[in-house]
C-alpha cells in the first residue's frame, strides 16, 4: 500500500504532535485552574516582562482582540498589570505581577518535566537537533513579530514628529 500524503506532510505531523502533547500538558494546567490561553500569556510575560500587546498576541498565537480580553481578565485577577509609556501614552506594556510569577513558576517546572517525558524516546543529540530545527523554522515568525514592533515604533515617531 503506498504511503499516504498526510503521513509524510510536515505541517500535519507538526500539528498532530503539538496537539497531542499540548493536550497532555493542558490537562495538568486545567487541574491547577489555569487555561491554556492564560498559560501562554503568563509564560511569555514571565520570560519577557513589558511586552506590548501586539507582540504578545503574535507570540501567544491568538488574535489581538482575544489577547486584550484575556489580559484584562488577568489584570482583574492581579496576575498581570499594564503600564503606560511615559514617551507615548498610547503604548501600554504588560507585566507579570508577583502573584502571576508565583502561579506560573511551579507550572514551568511541570512543563519541563512534561517536555522531558515527551522527548524521552529521543537521544540527547536528537532532542537538541529537533529543537534546533524547530527554532530555525519558527525564526520567520519571530522576525515578523520584531518587524511589526519596529514598524509600529516608526509609525509612532512619525505621529509625534
């Protein structure tokens, strides 16, 4: 029987792996009362405090309107806070609070343990190669996010000048 296209289609295989392993971890998150969407926002702010909404939306892979609502919810839960830029009041950065850090820090350890179990069948070399390849493929997304931030900064400067 010939191999099916979908069995060798990279995008499907990536989506399948992501869905399978993410769902396993998301069950652990939900048991702690944290939705996957909140998790994505909190870990990004844990690693990069002071992100702007545009960048945050791109990194959590949600529409900006959805991220805005989620951030507002996290603000009301005192897990994140918004800070207005002194140079441009239209720019608002988002920061994780101490309560947010206390919530997310142990979950990061759980995420690391889950990742280790997912990768356990691969040799350390294969694990490093897999991550390197995925980072290379994802670098286009990161560059797009950085370009969007630079374009917004240039637009803001033109508006002020």
